C-alpha cells in the first residue's frame, strides 16, 4: 500500500533551541524544514513550497511581519498559510499579523496539543482551499473552452447566414434575369401580333422557349443540389464502363464543340474501366466538367480528357485501407484559375473571376459535381496546367463497399 505523503512545514526562528523543540514535536507527523532568518525563509518558501509556515516575529534584519508581507505579495507563496509563533500577546500585534495575511497565532510558551490541533486545522483548510482552487481552475478552463466553442459556433452561424444571403441574392438574380426576358418577349409577341410578320412572332416564341429551358435547367440544378446536401438524392449504383460513359458525353457535345471550333481528344485506354457508380450522375459530372472546359476554350484549341487508374489514399476514402479507383481529368487550354480560387469554384454560385469576365454560368454545376463525387466516396479537385489552362479531376473507387460488402 503506497504511503501517504507528509505535509511539509517550514519553521522560521532565529533561536535554534526553539526550532529544535518545535521540530521534535512535529517531525513524526510532518516533514520539517527550517530557516534562521527572513531571507532564507523567503527563499525556501519559494523553492520548496511548504504546506504551512510557523513564523517567529522577533528576528533581526527582517522581522516576521516583513517576511509575512513579502510572502503574501508573491504569487508563488501567497497561498501558503502562515501561523505566527510569538511570546507577544497584545491585541495590536495580532491585528497587525492578521492584517498582513496570517491565519493564526500560537503564543509561547505553547501547549503541544493546541499546536497540533491548530496546525492540523489549517492544513485541512489549505487542502480544501487548494481543491476548491483546482476545481475553479478546471471549471474556468471548461468555461473558456465553452466560450471559444460558442464563439466558433457564432462565427460559423454568421458565415452560414452570409452564405445564405449571398446564395439567395445570386439565385434571385439568376431567376429574375430569364423571367424578365420571358415576360418581355411574351409582351412583345402580344403587342406585335397582326402587326409584324409571322417570322418575327416565331422568333419571340423561340427566345421564350430557349430562355425557359435555361430557367428549367437552373431550377433542376438547384433541386439536385438541395437533395444532395440533404442526403435525399437516390443513387442507382451498378457496375458500368466509365470510358463508355465519357465517350457518350463527348458525342453529345459534338454540335457545341463544332460551333465553337474546338475538339475533344479522349485518350485511349488499355485497362479495365469498369467500376460501381450511378451512370446518370457520373455522366452529369463529366458533362459539367466538359462544359466548364468549353467555356474557357478558344476556337482552334483542344480539350483533353484522360481516364486513368489510381489508388485512393486513406485520407481520401476516410477508411483504414487504400482502395483502387479510376480518375478522370478534363484539361483545357484556357486562361486558367487564380490559385486562391482553386477550392472556391466548387462552392455554390462561386465562379472563377475569369468566368465572371465573360464565360458565363451559374456556378452550380461544379458544386453539384463535388457532392455527387463525395456521395460516391471519391474526391474532386482543380489545378492549373504547367503551360496553359486548367485541369479538373475527379476520382471514384472502383467498388462500392455498401453494395458489394467489400
């Protein structure tokens, strides 16, 4: 059974006989250290941190009152209880001692039982005081941590509120612009019916149809994003050939590529391109990445699409295993993306400053793509090419643990 540590008592008296007598009475119960003058007493108290000090008053150079004052003004020793041991018994002396911070007086000649009781009492009081101080410090630390967490939550809430306001402002703009166009062309058609040629009226209806289709696409994107963020989007996971999906999307872009005078180079593959994914959703991601590349591409340039094999790291897949995956990179020869915007372009309604200078778009496509890839257990990133342009890359695991039990 471990021994209980003895409390340490510092006896301060310039008369050696007094120290010897007190030490003989107390050494069986306590660890005793001593000092014969005030300077040594202060040094020992600071270095050894005794649990209690028995302090004589009448000493040369520094008397007990001066020593007590120094100890109480020092944060290292201020909590150590001081009991004056003195032959002086006037009320004035006691008032002065208590005023300096002493906890008690023991008068000479002393009674050993009284000394023992008073020492034990003040040691218990110090123990309780230390415990209370420790509890207060602990609670204070907890409170400070709680305050930090509340501040963090407040900052996060304010940031979320700002993001919501910006989102609503952007969405309002994106919805209002096509609605105004629809209403204006509808009003023109109503006013001009019978006054202008049918070709003119058909042109109004065509503009209304085109603008309305764009508006429906935006609403569909908003609905998709809200479902993805609320984990309400359903995925039809199945084994499929990713290269075939990419090839099909490139074929869809044929007319747009021809109109802009661009071409897509889909790199050949010589490996198994099968993986478990949602055909429609991954096809949507490829469309978004290819559409983004086309925005920045000038006539006569090429968009490179590469499919490769890779291993997703533990950090990427959030598990203790490396998992085989497939990586798709869409690389354009456009103006590139400012370095401080490489992550931002995947946020809702966020666009590269290059996009805002004329390339257009709502900024939802890449945000949706990130959520789709995340739902597949993969990652998406943007980076700049060494020479010119930017590259958007997504990686998905080959297998779905949830569906295949891998």
